C-alpha cells in the first residue's frame, strides 16, 4: 500500500530544519533614503535572518522605516545614538545582552552583543570602520580605530574567556594583501587585516574559499572586498555556509552586497 506524505509534515520538518540553524547577515545599507529603505526591508524580510547587522546607518527617514518594520517583525533593534554613522544589530529568536563600550571612538560604529545559544555563548560584534582617505591624519585615525577595535574589544574578550566563540562582521573598509586588483592606499591597512586574522581568528570567507576572488562593493569602475567576517577557530565546526549575497546590490538597494554566515546548532 502506498502512503502519501502529509504536506503538514513537510512544512514541520522544514521548520525544524530551519530552527536548527542561526542565520546572520551583515549589510552596508548606504545611508538609505526612505524609498530604498522600503526595498531594503522587503529584501531582509524575504531573507528572514535571525540576526542582521546594518552598517553606514544614520538617523534618517530611511532608518526610521527599517527600524519600525523590523520591530513589527519582533526584532529587537540595538544601536547607540549618534550624530554620525552608527552600526545596528537587529535580533530575534535568541537571548542576548548588550555590552556598552566605554571607548568613545568605537561606541557608535561598533555594536557588541552576547548571545546565548545551544552551542555556547557567542560574542557578536558589528563593525562599520571609517572609509579610506589619502589624508595622513585620517589614515592614522583609521589605523587607530582598527587597533583599538582589536586590542580593546576583540582580543580582550578572548583573553577573558577563550571558550567564547567570537564573530566580528561588517564593513571594515580594508582589503586583504593579495586582493586582486590592487588599489592604491589600501596598503596602509594591510597590518589591520593581518591583525584581524591573527591566531585564533580566521577570515571565514577566505578560509573556505582560498582561491576565489570575491567582491562586496562595486562603484566608479572598481570592485573591492571591503566587508568581512572574522571569527575564532572554535566556531568552525558549526559553520554551514559563508557567502556574499549580490542580489540587493544588483537591484540597486545599496552599493554593497550583503554577507551571510549560517551556523548549525
């Protein structure tokens, strides 16, 4: 006798499979207008992440729309008030608490929460680093930003508890030293990239795709991998996928592609 599988059971199995993963997306939304923000939210809604890190955000009508829509979808929207750019973390489905950074230069552009998950505690840090400049003073300021981010936040978390899994993601505005093509000025920050990939940390995309050249920002005839996920090695057994999502950039929702990490739990 042949039995037909219930569609309800299929949906239930799919739901259970989805709930056994944590989906995290990082995306530079390019200080969105209200019109672009509406398109951006619809894309976020379709992607259905558990956590989304938004960078290059300002207090604007666009952000107000995204914030309101996310909250209607049961996300907690976390950020530090700022007169300039800041980083947003929106989260649902998981317990967390926010860590307030006491380093003024980092407090707006760096957003840090601790998650409680079935695979242990995860320190999740969203980052929007200053853009590149040829001005010497700005180059020094950007290097200092990266240095303080690593030494005063990331490395300090690791030294306090090496069991904690650390994920640092967002728009770092740096390129890896072997980036192809080469761009003048980015060599000023190669030491920053090397610092973020110092043991026990990995550039997760490059760890899984050792040869493939991928890019997250396109503009003015240039293409660069500015957005990264750096994480401690103890997260590797749980990584299901790391990938750049180009659809929102191709649809002109932003000049950045999004970056996704999916964890098995």
